DNA sequence: CATGAATGAGGTTTCATTCAT
DNA sequence: TATGAATGAAACCTCATTCAT
């Protein structure tokens, strides 16, 4: 992707005053709302500002350009996801593999479901805006967390390598995406969660027992 | 996605073998090239026409609008994928489950790898243009093919339900996407293929043995 | 001047059809008119297009950006000036120094007067748009022409160096600018012309006799 | 130039010695610095304020608008020039014409060279901001000073008229501008000074001896 | 049928200026 | 008095689409 090359994404101004924080918050929220109600190709900075109840000028005081705005919103979302999954991995240490997988998958699915709308809204823009960097960063965090967790598993003989873990994560998020975009119901989500658990358990199980 | 609502996507005119015309072919190919060299946000109809060696006017004689052009290109690609995988499923009938999975996965990975550039180029535009319809259609074809294949498996006791199969497909294509976008090497692709085989085998194995 | 760095100024499309030529002509003319009636800081591409009776899009089909438009207009003007003065220098060869100076000055003043409005309009924008390159180019042409002419003067013993000639030109155009901007009448222009003649004659006379 | 019509240029408030306040001084200086480092088209009030170490609000407390700020800065510069040249004219009274011209030219060139950066920075903005009024005012002061000086010249028989003197000044400042904008070295400046001396001497000499 | 000049709505971004704190 | 967040008009430029030739 040659697009979105060398644009400065750093926030233009760190909100210090209370008023500012509210404003930035409103703009981020509005971005998601516009994304949901108008679609990614009709997401304009003017519309976002309007929805946020501020002027375009204000928007540009906090975000140097449209890409930076989207970048920031994606970052917020991905960090929330990573936080939840990391926490789950902490909790599941020293438990058996199946328990670990269940814990991890449930954390992932739950946080995605809570923010299903945001997830869907962001899928499309991520790429255009250099979101791949962020995705890689999250991938790294999650892989590390899972690796650390697996090290403490009593019933894992062969530690899965990086590749296997990343593939599992990619598979899970890919499938999640498909389902969210298809607009799955809450009931389907629960089924999905169980399937994910099974998928991860069986895959990791197969890997960690390979050499035996 | 509320975007791309009621646009007529069918090619504007379709004389006996219009879609096989050199011109249409050239335009489709040019679309992919522009997508690859300029990125999705700098894909303009004029640029495509230029690259194809025709005028914009000509382009609009074969495609009613930009969305229809992209729609057609995506359709071509997805159909090629579906064709290959379906064929593999035919070949693998009456073989044991593990063989089936290997056959199916290899067909999928191979066709995606052959057209890796196209795949990457299209991921981003698919959504904006109503590609989800096409994706659903392919999903359906593949699920049917796999179901039919699984019915003939000697070692499957419990037939996996629709959901499980679709999830497997979603997981596989999601992970594939991650890798393609990350620009994985040919060597990595081979590793990936083996992992996919393992993942699908273990997952389907777990499913089809559940009730036992 | 750090501004106006690396913008591509080349015309976007060489007008080939008759229609196009008319359009380009109209746009150039409109640029000058807008410059005269609205001032350089209210020269907008929209306004120019409007005045030219075309749409903005059309303007941008022939000029890649605003700077390129101005650049082209300035170039046209400066080339016209250089052409006239060069021709005068040709005509005055082998004449005595005073005659040469008169011929050269009159050519310069006349062409500037004919297009007084254009001159005034362009002074301000030249700098913002990288016009200094063009000015240097004209300076060079004129200096060469004058040098060649002076070589044939029967009454010049010491040939003036580059610097002297360029300074004379700079002085003349500087003073011309002052006068045009002050809005001098036609009568004043005639007086000015005579003064220029005297100034150049005496200055060049002093220089070319220095060593004696 | 129809631009910059009816804006109040006078400083907004003028307490006893407001113009000597540190703040005003800092703002003026910052204006020049921004002009030099960013160019005239990226001269923004916010940037000036920032550079001056004050807030925009403060800037607007001392200058009613951007134009007034620039106007004031130009005025300062031009007055400094006029002061120096006037003083030189005083000193040269009763001396012979050639001496007068040398004195006057050297004063002009020296003051311009000392503030070469400021000069260059201001050339471009002067016009947009109604600077022509100021230029006329300076022209008047200088002409008066020169006239008064010439009256005391022992070797001038025919007093040059207004026009001749103003043209000389215009020629000198025009040429100066060319050179400064071309970024002439200090050595070139010295050469330039000698050429100016020669030019003015010969021109004024020719004028003042005309009727003889 | 093909061409490509013309269109113009609409998107992004800047910046002079104000005013509540 | 000083601050700097907020404003919003207005500038530049793009690009899908049409239609006379």
C-alpha cells in the first residue's frame, strides 16, 4: 500500500484543560458514530466536527489531519482489546491449557462484542490510515502475553512457536471480523465463542503435543 | 454499512461475449495494477482507463460506474478462488478427513498465493463496494462443497454443522489476509499452509468426534 | 525565501485541439484581469475560472496548481519583454553608444507601457511563485544581447563588465516598477523614457571610458 | 492595488511609551524572524505570537490586525533607512556633487546591508499591506533631503528637478532589491556600492550640466 | 463506438480573529 | 491584562461522470 506514507500522526496538542479533554472525547466518539451511520467513504472531517458539536477548526487543533484522527481512534480501540486479553492471560497462569484457551478466547470475544459497533466501523479504515502498524503492535503484545502464559501451563510439553500463536490470533480475529460484519446476533456470538474455544484448544493441543 | 446502496452493478451492456472482449479484460487488469501501484484511495477511473490504454468514455461504456468496475474485478477473483477449492473438494471425496482438509487447504492457499497481489489489492475495496454480497456467495459455495465432501468421509461420525464450517473458512481467510498484508515470503507461505492444514484437521477432528 | 519549493510547474496538458487553446488563453487572460481588479491576495483559482467562463476543474486540467498558473502567465509576459528588447539590440548594432542606449531603453519602456497593467499585476506575485528563476533567465538574455550589441559600438573603448550591465538593467526595471506602481501618466512615461536614456547613456559612457 | 482598503492601521492602544514596551518590540522582531524562516505566505499571527513568546490574544492587544502589524514593522525599517540617509545628506552639505553622491549612496547601501535580512523579508509583504504609502513617504523625505543638499553644491549649475531625483532613488532601490534578493555576497555589495556611486554621479552630473 | 474536454459538488485544511476564563 | 480554545469562512484541489465531436 503506497498510500498514507509520511504524515505526522502525533496529536497536535495534548489536552490539558478540562474543556479540551471533553472536546477530544467528543470528537473521537463522533468519528465512530459517523463511521457507523454514514460509512467509511462518507466520513468527512466536517461531518465529524458537526456531529461532535464543534467546528472543523477545533477538530484540526487536536488532530493534524484526518488520518491522524482515525489513527487515534483505532489505537484507542485496539489498546482496550489488548488490555483485556492481557489481563485474562495473567489470570489463567498455571492453569491447564484448555482453561487458558477458554479464558483468553472469552476475554477477546467479550471485549469485541461489547464494542461490536466500533469494531465493525474501524475494520475498513484501519488499512487506509496506516493501522497495520497498530495491528502489528497489538499482535506483539498479545503474543507475548500468550507465550508467557503458556510457559506456566502444566500440560504443555512443546511450546508453540511464534508463528503458531500469531496464526491462531489472526484466525480468531479474521473469523471474528467475518461474523461481526455479517451482523451476527448475541446468540450466535455465544456459539462463536464456544467454537473459538474449541478451535484454539484443539489447535494448540495438536501443536504442543506434536513432538510426542 | 449503509454506503453503496442502490447502484446498478451489472455491466451496462453485455453483447454475446462482451465480457471476454480484449477491452474489458484490459480494464480489469488495469484496475488491479492501479490498485497495486497507487493504492485504493488513488484509484481513479481516469487513471484506470489511461493504464488500460483506452479513454474514460470507453470505460464507462462497459461499466456503469466505478463501483460496478470494482465489483466485477472482485467477482472475477472470488470466482477463481471458489472454482479451485470446489475442484479440490471433488477430488478428495471418499478420502479420510485429514486428507480432505489437506487437499482443501492446499487448494485455497495455492490459489491465493498465485494471485497474492490481487488479493491484497482487493481486500480494501471489497467492503466499500458491496463486496460482502460476493463474499457471502463464495462462502456459500465453499460451504456446500465442503459439506458434500465431508458426507463421503469414512472417518467422520458427527457431521460438522454449517456454523463450524463457515467459521473454519472465516478463520482461514482471516489469517490468510493477515499474512498477505504483512507481505509474507513464499517460504512463510509454505509454513502457513502446513499450519492451516493442522488447524483445520484438529478443529474438524474435534468437532466430528464431539458426541463420542 | 523558503516558500514555493518543489512544486511541479509544467503544464499538465499541451493544448492540441482548437478548443483547448482558446480555453488556456482565456484562463491566462482572466488571471491578469482578476489580479488587476481584485489584487494579488484575492486571486483565487475559483475566481479566475469564473472570470474565464470555465469551471475550476477545467483550469486544473491545464495547470497543475495555482503557482503553475501564475508562473506561466509571468513567463509569457517576461518573454514578450525580452523579445522586444533583443530585437532592438539587433537593430542598433554598429551604431554609436548613445544611439544604442536610446534604442534599447525605448524598446524596454514601450513594451512595458503597452502592457502596463500586466506588469503591475505581476510584480507582486512573481516572488511568491518562484518567478525569480524567470527573472534571472530574462536578465541573462538581455545581458547577452546588450553585450553583443556593445561589442559592435565604434565609440566604446572599455567593454562594460557583466556586473555593470546587470546593474543598469536592475536599476531601469526597478525605477520602472516604482513608476508603474505609482500609476504614472503617459506623459510621465515619456519623460521617464528620456531620463532612462540619459541615465543609461551617462552610466555606460562613464564605465566605457573609465580606463582612459 | 484595490486590496487592503479601509483597515485601521494605527496601533490599537498607545499608552505613553507603549511602542517601546518589551512586548511590542518582541512581536516586531518575531515578525521578521518568522518572515525569514517561514516565508511570507506562512506568516501567521499565531506563529508570530509563539515566536515572540506571547499569546495571540496579546498580539491583538497591541495590533488591531495582521496588516497593522506588518505595516508597523515596515515603517520601522523604512524610517531607519530614511534617518541614515538624511543624516548623510546633512553631513555632505557644501561639498562638491561627487562627494555628495558618494556620501548619500554609501549611507543608503550601508544601512540596507546591515539589515539585509529584514529588507529581503519585507519586500514581499510591503505591497499587500499598503506599504506603498510608506514608501512614498520615505521617497518624499529623501528627495527633500537631497534637494536641500544639492542646493548647497558649489558645482551644480542646473538644479535637478523632482523627477530626476526620484528616478535616481527608484533606480538605486530597485537595483538594490535585485541584488539583495539574489543573495549577493558582502564583496559584491562593495562593488555594487561603487557602481551606484558612479551611476549617481554620472547621472546627476549629466542632468546638472544639461543646459550648459 | 471512441474520445477527452468540461463540469462542479464536495473534501481537506488553514488562519485571522474573538471572548470566556 | 494575558491566555489560548473555539470559530467558520474561504482557499485549494480532486475526480466521477457526461456529452459534443
